[in-house]
């Protein structure tokens, strides 16, 4: 295994470097064989799904910005409209922040996919069974706006319970 990057900038650079377009399929895969295998399995089980990005991140605060930049990079490179790219980056930021709080210290998985023409699906999977709840924060509350923002930007969003945690998803229309 190669050099493990240190710090947020090193992790961002390593993440972006691991996003080459491969084959004729047009999806982005990481350089690790198990990630490519996982993506291949996802593709075989969801015929219409085009996975643009599927990456594991440590569930630490610095992963939030890195996941956002990775999402914006992938969607921008694929020619999605700038307003959608910006909205997707913000939604990912909110979903990853919630996952870091829920599953701090473990890992989370970000998936960016096109499941149907005209939409982009953003998914963040973590190991915590705790389902995030949409709150109504007051003007002086320092937090609690994440799912309010997601609801405002997404056509729909929700949670899928998994055997080993949950996946929070949001669907944005192009």
C-alpha cells in the first residue's frame, strides 16, 4: 500500500487522485480493488443506476469538506448545471455532518449516483442506527438546520435502515 496522506489537504488530494474515469462505463472508481468490486456488485444489482462516486471517508469533521469537494468535482466534470452542483455540495455537507456526529470515529460511505434521467441521488451510509430528526431550530440555536436545508433543496429525502447502520439519501432534480 502507498503513502497514507496526512491532514485534510492530503486526504482531499488522495480522494481526488483516486477518481479516474475507468473503462467505457463512465463511472468513477477508487484505486482499491475492494471498492471496484463493491461498485461492480452495486451495478449488477441496480441496472439503471449509474454510480458516479462511491467513497469511504473517516467519520471525522475534516471529511465534511472533502466529501463536498469530491461531489462537486464529480458532478462538475460530468457537466451537471452549476446550481445543481452547488446544491449537491451543500446537501452532502449536511448529510456527512450528521453522519460524523452519529458515527464519529468509524467510517462513512458517500455515494453519488444517477438513478433516473433528470435526477441525482446522494447517499451517506454510517454505522449508527440513530435516525436523524428534522428539527425546528430557533434563530439563536447554533445547529439543527441540516435536514431543513436538505428538505428545501431535495425533491425527496429519507432514511433506509441497514443491518449495520443506516443510509440517509436525498434526490435532487437536474
